[in-house]
């Protein structure tokens, strides 16, 4: 299976208490690491010479193929953690926009921007390249201007026809004209609390298993990527349970070195219920 992930790799500066850590991040990174366990992964990104070569080699050693667009500087965020689930973000610099993608067909295309780098035209191009396109709202509603993170709105019409769209409960309020009937699966997460999922407009709730979490960075990206992979091969409810369990284990271990038997066992504890009404903003 061949999967393409589109979005900026990021130079993250993590601040926790008095400690500062520099590490690779961005939705494309976490989604790629999650999928690298299951399929051939390619990343289309833009980085500058300030992006450490060792980080790129780390991805290549995992078998991930990189398509890079040169930039003056890489996208960089400062993440100041107030606790395990609360952080303040500041955008320090932004790489180039992504307006094209590699030739060929892909079994899955994941659009996972972090700072407005994917245009509506690129979304339309992805739909022509694959019938299994998924996206995360997060980077579509973030301002590309450096400074304290600012969120802007986006027209949900660009997501019509997607296989899967993910947003957290605060982000979905910023998507105008979002119609669950025009997206096969809409996932609305709420951290460790009960989330919502829509299958062709039919509403479900799901309750993840709570685990001890030191930080939540990458949770939504792992959830989206793992759901896409499981949903490619499994029924909707099974994919939702397994993706919730997979994400919980990632957060618990901060790695992907756990057996799938553990994922399947934890998935049995994820509850999914079908509801009758549709209310995106409750």
C-alpha cells in the first residue's frame, strides 16, 4: 500500500517548566510515523537549510520517502506546555506553500497542514489523485503569520467529497458550511473525553480509554492516520475503536513500539454508540 502525507515538517521548541527541548514535529511527522508500521509512506513537505539533516535521516531510516520543496527557513513552532493537555503555541517561521504533488496514484492521501500551507487547489488535486483522501482541519484554520497562534475560518466546501475529515471540538466551530452528508467520515475529537463521529451524516459518539498522559502533542495526527489505515480495511466502528486505542497507546508510550495485540485488546474498551440527531456544535 502506498500512502502520501502532505504538510510541513516542523522544528518544534518544547517548553515544559524550566526545560527546553528541540525536536521534529508537525502533523505530517506524527501521521507518517504512525503509518510507517503498516505501509509505504511518502511525505511531501517544505523545509529550509535550518532543518537538521539528522531528522531527515531518521525518517529515511524508517523507510519514509521524502519529497521536499526548498525554503528559506523551515516552519517552526514554540509549544509552551502548562500541563499535559494545555499548551500555548507561537509560530516562529513558515516554509513554502505546497501547490503540487508527486505524479502517480496513492491508496491514501493525508492532507495534514500546520500553518495554511495547503491551498484549496491542492485539496482538489489530491481528490483527483486518489479516491481515499483524508484531512485534518487544524492547519487549514491557522494563520500563517508569525506570532502567537491565531485561528481563522475556512469554508468547509473544500472538504466535500473527502473520505475522512478530522477536527477537535473547538476547531470545527471555525469551519463554515460544513456538511457531514458530503464527507464519508467526519471525526470530532475532544481529547480524552467523549468525541463525535459521523458516517455519511449518521451520528455516533465514541469514548476513548483514559491513559496517563504527560503531553498530548501529535494525538490528533496519530488518530487521523491510524483511523484512515484501519478504515481502509475494516468496518467503520471497528476502525474507530482501533484508532482510539492506537492513539491512547501512543500517548502512553510516546512511541509506536507496542504490539497490535495490545491495540486490539484496548479497542474492546472503547465505547461507540449510534445517535439519531446531528448537532456539530453541542
